[in-house]
C-alpha cells in the first residue's frame, strides 16, 4: 500500500492542473490580497513575551478523522488571536484535511497576526496562490521536495514578500536548508506512519542552522512541555488537535494559555 504522503502528493498534482486552468496566474495577481504587505512570523516569535504558540485550524486529519469542534472558523481564529496566539496555521488542503482556500481568506479577513498556509506545496503556482489568499508564510515539507526545488520556491516566496517555514523530520532533511528559509519546523509526527515522538524536537533543535528560529510541531498537549521545549531552544509551538478536538477550541486555548503563564511564573 502506498504511504499517505505519496497519495497526497499525487493528488496535489491532479488538483494543480485543474486549478491552474480555472484560475490562471494573471487572475490570481488581480486579487487585492496579492498586493498586501505581509506580517512576519519570524519577528512575531522573537518578540519579547510572545506566547510562541501557532494555533492551527484543522477540520480533520487522515489519522484522526473529523475533530470535535462545533465552532465556526471565524469564532476560532478571532478567539485564538484575542487570547494570545503569536500566529495561526490554516489548513487549506481539502481532500485530506477538510480545509480550503476560502478558510484562509476568511481567517485573513478576521485577524491581523501572521498566517501560515498549511498545505503540501510542490509548485510555484501554489506560492502565488498563498499570497493571493492572504497568507504571510508558506510551508515547504522537506520530505516532499529536493533541495533545488526548496531553493527556487523559497526565492519566489521572498519575491512576493512571504516567509518560508521548512519542515523537517530528520537530521538529513536539515541539509536542504538554504538562505531563503526563514524558519525551521520540526515535525514530531512522522508523516508516513503518523507516529508522534516529541524527542524529535529536543534532538533536532540542536542541529538547526543558527539564526533560523525553530518551531516544534505536532503532538503538543501539555503546557508544561512548552517550558522544556523553550529551554531546549524552540521559539514556536505549532498546536492543532489539542484545541480542535474540544467542542470549544477557544475555551481550550484560553485555559492552555493560562496554564502556560502559570508555569512561566513558577519556573
Ligand atoms: O494537531 P497537532 O498534533 O497539534 O499538529 C499540528 C501540526 O503540526 C500538524 O497538523 C502538521 C504538521 N505538519 C503538517 C503538514 C501537513 C499537514 C499537517 C501538518
């Protein structure tokens, strides 16, 4: 059986062909968001007293199915921003994660903090699209891309004023880093087996290129672990399920932030 990641990428190629026909580049470039000035995720994470939390809007996942949240995207993103999220991650993949470009556009209309377009980017078209939908940062998953492609997609992102988050899951993938990569994400979840191991972040943060802030991604459920990850050198913490799995993700986020503040003051 093919791994899910291979299935997703094959699907992205088909989706791309259809989208490029329906919305040619010239059309994307006419969308007002295409001309906006982006927010910097790098700066948001390095700001003193930043919570460092990048809260993710995710409707479902291939491993968990639909999440329990009963709130609208608008309620969720405004709540996260109001209660101290440093940035938001918005899933735009529809088939496997239930998201869409409209989700990103709706989030953009609600909040003025950095937005990460969470998708499987394999082609320049998707970088233009990210800008037109209102994103500030794109995700490049090292597992799916060779170094040359990471270089060219990152250079294009910078041309459009977007930042680049390169996601890795192994020491070797860090070698795909190039100067246009602004942030490193360490995914604790193996995208091939779905296994989660928080030690990935603790191990790989030590190997990250200096000057490129590191974000620990996936499987973070406990505010206490954030203090340890921070001590190890992580500047950002990408959290989805922990909140989306609650009927009221905003309330869950708020009490998480409170606990986080308490652990910080007792440290
Ligand atoms: O829901 P979690 O375990 O808190 O994880 C969030 C985020 O890290 C995860 O959704 C993710 C990380 N990298 C990805 C790449 C594609 C899709 C999803 C992801």
